[in-house]
C-alpha cells in the first residue's frame, strides 16, 4: 500500500549540548487509569485516545485494558467541565462483560468523540467485538448530554464480517443546510477495507443505512470534516497514500475518492505499532488540513517526519509540507500525529497544534528505543512554527502492552482547543510493577499555549532555533540494530 524507499541512515544522532536553561515541560495530570481485572486484558493499560472539546468541556475516550487480539476491556472516558482544571473519569456502560457481566460484548475498540451542537449531545463511536455472537452492529454510538453521564449505546448497521477504524463528526454550523447532521465512517477489512458511511439527523439516536462511495472505494482511518456550507470531506488512507471523498447532500450519497498525496513511509523501529493513518482538522474558513507520518524529506527515507497538505474543496490539495520539529538530518522518528486547529482561526492567523509520539533515535530496537510525546505549534497557519517541546518520556518499549501487530500506545491521538490553549490526552507508560503494566492517560496541566513571539522555525529548518531540551532531554542507549521493516496494520 505504501511506496517505501529502501535504505539505512547510518550516522548516529548528534546531541546538542545545552548552553542555556531549558524550558520546563508542562506538568501532567493523570486523568484515568485501568481498574479492570479480567483475564483477557493486559493490565494496567490504556491506549489510543481521541479528544474533543466544546465550550469549557473536554471529552477524551480511549481503550482500557488492552486485549492482545483486539480492543480493550472497555472504553474509558475522562472529562473536564471547567476547561481542564479538574477531571472526572469512568467507563462507557452497556458494552463489555468486563464492565458488567450482563453486557453482550467481549471487548470494544477504536473510540472517537464528537459534539453535536444542535442537539446538545456528546457522541462516542466504538467497534464492538464478540467471540460468540453471530451478528451484531458494525458500530456503537454512546451518547451523553454532559460528557459524564452516558447512555447505553445504539447500533449502526449490521456487521458483516469485521469493522475497523471508525470515526464520527457533526455539522455544527447553524447556517449550514445540514446543521445537526452527524456522520459516522468505518471500513470492512474482510471486504477489502470497503469504506462505509452512515448519517444521523437526531443527535445520534438513530442512523441511516450504511452506504459506500460512488466508486466503492477502500480505505482505512477516515476522519470526516464538515465545512461551513455543509459539504462533508473525508480524508482517509487508501491506494498508495491518502485519498479523499465527499458529500454535498447531507450524506445521502458520496463521491468517488480522489488522490490527495502519495505516502512514503519506512516502518517505525522497535516493533511499535504505527502507520500513516491520517489526522485531519479544519480551520474557520473550511480549509481542510491532513497530516500523517512520512519519510520523503529524509536522506534515504531514513526516518519519518510529520507532514501535511490542505485543501478548500477536497479535490485540489497543496504541495506536501514538513512540520519542522527538528532538522532533516536528525535521527528522530515521529509518528501518530494529532493535528488540531483552534476554532475561529483561519488562513495566515490559524493557530495549529500538533501532538505526536517520537523516538529520539530511529536506529534502535525493542530494547533500546526511547519513546516520547512531543508538541509543536504555529500561530500563522504553518508559515512558521514554535520550537517543539517534550511532554512526556523517555519510555521503554517493554513498558507497553502487546498487540498482534506490535507494542501499543495507539493508532492515533488528537489535539483540540479550549479558547487559545491546545489540549491533548495521551498514553504515558512507567516501568511495570507487581506483574502489571503502568500505562495510563495524561493531559498537560493548564493546556498548551501557542506562542506568538520568540524564536520561530520554518520547513527550511534553522538548527540554531532548536529547543535544546527537545534534544538534550534524551539519553538513549547505544543502537544495536536497524529499524524494523514496515509493520502491517491490525484490524480490530
């Protein structure tokens, strides 16, 4: 599925000596942890968060108690109703037997959150998993009016053989002809990753029959976005890279997909589970941004940057640009971007925040890789960028749970905004103790500011502006092996 450049960048990383005091990393708040004890899960683990915000409320959802074969013991939620000052957390009711033995499903996966302004309801889309039930819904939608008290889920469409990588969003523009519509996307892996779409007109209480695109396109990890005029554009991984399709009639039908960009990807090291699944966001004008991990800017495709492109119409896309987190000659490998834009900002004044995972040295293996969480921002729509900061790490890979396709923090994260501050919830692991893991969900205390002054970097990276802490923070072990080859993507 990917164009892969073969090669190995043999030079070791050059670590800049800190000559000035480094800025302190934001304090982190632990917003949830795994309380389950079911035998099928790896405890205590939480992975794969998505985060949405509206008003002063932030809702994050994630797998809790990762199951090796797919999904988790339940979907956890962590919600702040006061712009991140305090947090409540719990677990979605009515889904898994680990949460309540009377429930139907053995596990649940791939949570995605959205808010429906018209109907005043939070929605969480998930994929149920059963080892015994012959038929059940393809997707579940859990609903809440406050992000804390959740109803038992409703189902979307009958599941045929399997489902994967669902997402949900709503049309929140009052002047849109389809204001209040919500759109769910997923794919069917055993149908060749056939893309499916469904629409709700009543706050997620009921959903339309699932439909395909006009060309029966295949893809993975689509993230629908609704422009102010009601057009829905869905960037998704497919073909040789990123594709996109759309609806201009409120989800009654969907166009065939167009090519967005070819993906160049050299598998991330250490056996970590990662892939170029896109992260998408939209500015106030309706311009769509799509980001993913990509190695095109690196010598011999030696490690992955975060790259992005944008479009006003979902058909014509800008040239792929690199987020200048570090120099193109660095040994850092970046993956799992969460690309977010502050509502109400657009174009040359758009505030952008990107949360991501990274390895400080791509030339590592499972024993030596050092995993971190980073953040970078722009106050001018990506023309220039503030120096990247480290949010968490370093973490050893043996602190992470295993899936059948690699060690796991998740296939995606996201960045959202409350006011002018960016927010993300992400997995942070500590050394296991007492025979159990210690991987939980954390958020930056007070959120993440988007500086408008001070040193800036551009895609033509000036290494003199590199935040010394972003490099010097790391003390990686000596590399012992070349990085892993391309990992396959798990369907769960």
